[in-house]
């Protein structure tokens, strides 16, 4: 082997070793990062990341967004074996996962939440349901302004209503809770059946689907998150939000720390959880205007007229019951 070839071979070997070492170091660095799983939408994720970066945690975490059903399934199936060190998720899923796996660590920081919650999570945002309408489409079809969910089951609304599907969307659960609370199982099933019939092809898998269709003028009315309708109206669109007579039901999403073997990483995850719950609230409150902590205020337009809570605690088991109720109403 000539001297030139030997030098070339040795150079290639050295370069390969450098790549291997770099890969190992990179892998080690990733292993040291806190893994955050969240079901939060774009606005919530942006607010959380802004707070973490401002607190000096940039490069110290990896954030992964998952759908509510997907993340809920992982929590219930994997328990403490889940890759995540920190989770932001619908509170009822966190409670059910804790009940099944005892997988979350008690929070080491205090909060001034308006409502008491278990020691292992604290809420970061809340969503409230309502009806919303496109006033121009209502006028085009000569439709009266609805005042209740039941109004949307009238024959004149056929094909002009959009609702979220509870099988795919937590927002759909707010609709079903309102119907069952007001009308009970028997009458409620009839109301829901007529509403599903009127929705036809406009039953959406995403909670944002109905407001998008109302904004586009594809339908006259929809059910979804109240704050989205408030924002649409403020942007100048012909949108009006209507607090239904059946009530404005809400659910919260919370942050919790998974109890892992690594004390150092769990400690860092706990600090990030505190940052999200406190520093991200100002931005979160703009998009999810529901006061959760002492001192927080929301504008009058963001206060629902008929705030209500379901008589039973929200759990995954109750969600499954209401999903079955929804399926039976489809027949």
C-alpha cells in the first residue's frame, strides 16, 4: 500500500470515529433533555415554549404534540414507561392515568388555583363550549337566532349545522354534557339524534371544525369553543356567539410530572412544570380566557352567561359512557 493510500485510509478511519463520537455525544445530550408530551393546540404550545425559553430552558427539552386520544392512549397503556417526563393534557385523562398507574409525582411548588385539584397536577388552561352563528347565512336562509342547542334540531336547520364528534374531539364532550344535563338520557338521546341528523356531513373530528365551517359560510350555526367565536367576531367576521340555555360546560388541561428514576431530570421537569403553570398563564389567558388562578381577570365578553359543571367528575370512564350514548343516538 502506498504512503498516499495509507494516509487516505487513516483519514477516513479518523473521520468515521469522529462521526461516531459526535453521534454518541448527541444521543447523550438528547437523553438528558426533558421530554414533554402535550395535546395542546398551536396557541397553547407556543405559549408554553415562550415561557420555557424565557426561563432559560431552550435546548433543554424536546416537545412533542399529540392528539388527545393518542396521548391519552399512551398514558393509560404505558404508565411510567412512557417516554415523556412532563405532560400537559386534559385533566380527566391525567386523573385516570394516575388512578391506574400512580405515575405522577406530587408537585413541589405551590399554586393559587381558584379550585382545588389533586396534588400531582395543576391546570394551565380551560375551554368552554357555546353555540356560534354566521349572521349573514342566517339572514340568507331566513333562520331565527337560536338560543339553545335544541333550537338547532329544528327542521329549518337541516344541513346548516356543524358539531364536533365526541369520538374524536374533547369539544364534542362539552356538547353531550350539556344535552344530558338538561334533558336526561331518554329525551337527550332524541335531541342528540335530531342534531346529528341536521348536521349531516358537517360533523367534525376536530373541535375547530365547526367554527371554520361557520366562518366560511358553509353552515349557519355550530357548536364549539366559545373563545374562538369571540375572536372571530372581533376580527370583523359576521359571527355571533350564543350561550346555550343548556349551559356552558368547560374542561381543563393541566401539567403533571411523570415519576421517573432519574432524580435530576425529574427535578428539571418539575421546574419546567412550575414555569409553564405560572409564566405561560398571561399568554394562555389571551387565547383561553377562563380565570384559573387568584388575581386573573377576563373581559365581560369572555364570561359565559350560563357556566355549568357536569354533576359527575369527568373521567375517562364517563367519557366512554357518553361516547356510547352518542353512538346510540346516531342510529
